[in-house]
C-alpha cells in the first residue's frame, strides 16, 4: 500500500474507514501517538467492552506469539479488536528481533484477521529489513517526521485556539523557537501559557519569556555549564527541576548533545585563533547568549567534550531501548546517572 499523509489518515478515520493493519513510524512521537489513539478510537467506536478488546505488546519484552494470539482472537460483544505492537524494530544492533518472531509477524500481516486492527508503532524504520518492507507493502502507513518551523507554528496556532487562547505572531513564533522542534514539548508549554493567560486568553511575548524561556535556557546553558564545572549538586538540581517541569528525557539528551557539539566546534575554532565573529558564523547562537556561551567554551576541555558527547549518545540509546529500565522512572534514572558521571 502507498504511504498516507497525516491529513489523509484523519480524513479516512473521520469517514469511518478502518483497516486491519496500520504502520505509524517516525520521530515525531506526539502526533504519531495521537494518530494511534485516533485509529483505536475509530476501530472501537461504540464498543461496549473496549477494555477487553484493546491490548498492547512491546516485543522487546513481550512474546510475539501472545501479540499474534490477541490479534487472532474474536472481539467480545462484536465490533473489532485493537492490538498495539511496538519494539518490532530494534534500535540496538546487538539485540535484533529473533528471525522466528519476524517470520511469525510476516505470516500474520500477509493474512490478517479482518475483525482486528493491528497498529504497529515505531520511532524509526529500517527499510532494508524484510519485516519493514512487508509492513510497508501491506499496511496503511503514515510517516511522522519532525515538523518544519512553519508547520509547527501552524500546529501551535491551532492548538492555542483549541485551548481557548490566542497569541500575536511574534509571541507564537518565540514560543515555538524556544520549545521546538518537539511537538510534545510545544504542547506542554502551550498548555502552561494558555492557563497563565486566563481570563483574557492573550499570550504575550513577556509571558513566553517568563514561562517558556526558563526551561530552555536552563537546559541549553545552565546544565551544561554545571557539568563542565563538575558541580554535581547544582547539575542534579537543575536536571530535577527540568524533569519536574515536564521536560522529556530524550529531548533533554538531544539538547545536551547539541550543546556539547556546539561547544566542541567553538572550542576547535577558538584553539585555531578564530575571532568571535567567525565562531558565530559557524555556531548559530542568539546574540544575548553569546557571552555566556564563549565563557563556557573557554572553560571546557576538547578531549573531555568528545568523551561526554559519546557518553550522551550511549545514554540516549539506553533510554530508547529501555536498557537498565524502561518508562519514566528508568529514563529519569539514566539521566541522573549520566549527570553524575559527567560531573565527576
């Protein structure tokens, strides 16, 4: 089957068209997860026993045969069954999906049960794999890539309207610039802004600076600065504040990695004697943040920056593959361990 756009998927679901197989993949997890819920809602619309007709299986830990058995089971009280399947594309090359499990999934999706809707959800898709190729051929597939700035701004505008608030264009763009590119992060910040803007609902630039800028500034500079200064106590305090404010662990890792990459690049340029103007032609940085960034780069050691970038990448892999514990608790523990190690 051909890959659908997000809009085409919503139109089909609104028209009541629900198929037996869906493949939703890509890094934009907020919109992807919302689409998965929408497919399930459409499939189970009017079901009197929804809790008995809906199940989820993460194949990193669950038995693939149990997932297939659930998909082959007849729905209770008529209607359809919905089965969510994740973990079928492994991020860790040393722990691939066993060949027998892959073959079992291929056999099912080539002859799916028409009274079930199986929804495959993945962060990425290795299109070289037989299973990936088969899923793309037989499923209604939708890719959820990261939104471009214009798309994210349009989404944010609609989301604010849904929340009963509105913002001038400058305030909206600033909120997106500070919170993006993660739609989940933008959604969290918009909810805070809409609540703070009551009763009038007007989101201003000043409100954005007060509520949104703080978390991003902390993540981009304060946390990295504390790590470079080996100030473990303040680094952990900053991390916990960010997590308690609703920051996503993977987003924080991405911000840390990006910041350390920029610091490493700036350090290399400064070592060569490059003037500040050249540094900031290469390293994109708002003017108001340049002085603090340069001070942090001067304090940093080039070899140590390289080691820390590698360690952040390892922590990112551990969180995404649930090594050392999954879920919110496991992700938080991984981040705390990372901060302790980087500030040692």
